[in-house]
C-alpha cells in the first residue's frame, strides 16, 4: 500500500499544486489526528482511501494550510441527505450504478476513491458501455457558501449537508441541537467561516480520482500517467469459463 508521501506526490501532479504546500497541509492534518500515522521508513503507516479523501477535501476547500484540519472536520462530516424519490432512482440508473453510500461526505468520497483502486469502477464502465450517452460521470463536489457536498456516479447523486442545517430545515421543533443551542444561530456562525467575496464550488472528476485510487491501492506509481496494461481491470463479458 502507498504512504501518505505518495498521496502528496500524486495530488501535486494531478492538481498542479506545489508538493511542498500539500506536504504542509498533510503535516497539519496528521498532527490533528486526521491522517494515518505510525513510525517512519518501512514502519510508516500505510495510506488509506480515507487519508486520500481528507487530503483532497483540504485542497478542495482551500485557504490557509493551518486551517486545513478545521476545513476537513467541517466538510468531511457533512451528512447524507434523505432522498425524496429514492424508489424511482433505484429503478433507473441505479440498476447499473450507485454512488458510494457513505454516511458522511468523507466516507462517500473515500469509497469512491477506493472503488477506482479495487477495479469496481472500471468493471462497471466496461460492462455497461453504451448505457450512457457520453459515459458515466464519476465526480465529487464541494460548495463553500452552501456548505454542501455531493458524490455523483452516472446520473445519480448523493448530496451531503451539515447536521445543523438539516435540523434547521426540519422545522422550528428541530432547531435546538443536543446541547440546547439555537441551530439557526449556530449555523450562521459556522457558515461565516467560509463566506467571502468569492463563491467557490470545487469539482473533482475521474481524471483525478482514478489515478489517486490506484496509487492508494499500490497499482500505480505516484505521479505516473499510465497504468500498466496488465493491471487494467478486464470485463467478464468476453466469454470463457467465467
């Protein structure tokens, strides 16, 4: 498995961000207990899909490196929103593809990254070629003003929002949190951390997620552009003994 330093190198190449800058972000996250940490050299902790997701969230939110842990905690813990018409969606695109159903945004993003590394995504794309006009979409989005996140697969999207916001939207009787705090006021205070003159929405697609997932799974050297042919997942629809 890859090391955190491998994720840093891969993200530097794929996002065009200075490797030194991502290294600083990783150090802040590690010191805050948000990244795997254990020993050095051969005894160093192996990177996980969740490590990759948290580093990616920090880059998507942006801002000062020292604020990365707060940003990862704020946006990583967005919770999945209930689907108003889940039954209908289950009968169309979800007969073929489903977004990773992580309970939090960081979980959903980590599962999507992992699915590129273990070959699940590539098998689906091969087996359902022609189902989509231009191929299924795999992406994740963060919106800083709305404090929303999403993980999209094909035409299906899982949306994530902050628990305070969900309580607020649920109605007056739900506007007190577990500590008795007023949710609308708490929500405004929380949201003020990310309000600025520029409204930002960051999107990452399969172009970044696939190599990142393959680096985590130790299938690809960090920063390399080509996966060896023998490691490209093959579909099972070509006959044979199965």
